[in-house]
C-alpha cells in the first residue's frame, strides 16, 4: 500500500471536517454545533480541526461556499433545460431535497444572526445567488406572461416560495404517513401557486 503524502493527508482530513461540519450545521444550525462535536464525527482531535480552520465561523464559511458552489452548478443545469415553469420548480425543489437537503430558513437565520457582520453580507450574497436568483428566474417567466398577481414581483414570489417550501426539508413526523418526495413536492407547489380555496373568500 502506497503511503500518502502529508499534502494528501491534509486534504483528506480537511474534507472529513467539511463533510462533518456540513452535516451538523445544516441539521442543527450554527449555534447548536460545537467544534468538538465536528471533530468527533470527523475522527480527529479538536486541536487538529483548528489546524485547518481557525474557528467555527471560518469552518461555517467554507461549508457554505462549498455547498453553494455545488448547488449553483446543479441549478444552472436545470435552468438550461428551459422547462415549463411548474416543471422547473418541481425539478429544482426535488434536486435540492435529494442532493442538497439544507434547511433554508435555518441557514438564513444563521447568516443574519449568528455571524460577524463582515461575513453576513458575503454569505447572504452566496445564498441569494444560489437559492433566490434561480427561483426568481422561473417566476420572471410567469411575470412576463402576466400570470403573477399584481403588485407581486418575481423576486417577492421567489422569496415567498423559498419560505413556503422550507417544511419539505424537515424530517416527517413519525405520526404522519410517509408520502413519496415527488408527491409532497407537487402538492406543496400546487398549494403555493394555486391556493387552497376554489375561489377568493
């Protein structure tokens, strides 16, 4: 067996830390996660973690940068397919759930409340370009066809949509019947776009 170089070992350990951090941050939120917990899951000591990242906030920044880069690539691929708006929304949400199961509202809370001010705008920009803009692109198509009620803008529609789909990223209660993901997504999008009542009340 070929012995790994120090540079290779460094990169492998760094990836273990990022993977553990992503799992914990996206499940529990920034405040509820400790570097000790991340180190345990990564299979390293806490001092070894600090050799790679100076503090928890720097680790969180790297986790979000890595996560958003991957999501942006997947979103761009879906947008290039030029699907009908409802189909595009379905595919985008299913992709996020299957490949990037991030609690979107928890992420926004962390960015705006837990981090230093100098990092808040950087991460907000990443969130906006990764999540908001792709959905805004779809709602602009509906806006161009006058299919969105005035005075709702495509951006406001996209923001509402993101907040409304957030429960899809939470674990189902053991007391609820487990429906397939695609069924839950279609139903939720139908509720968002067409409401619950047959006519205005």
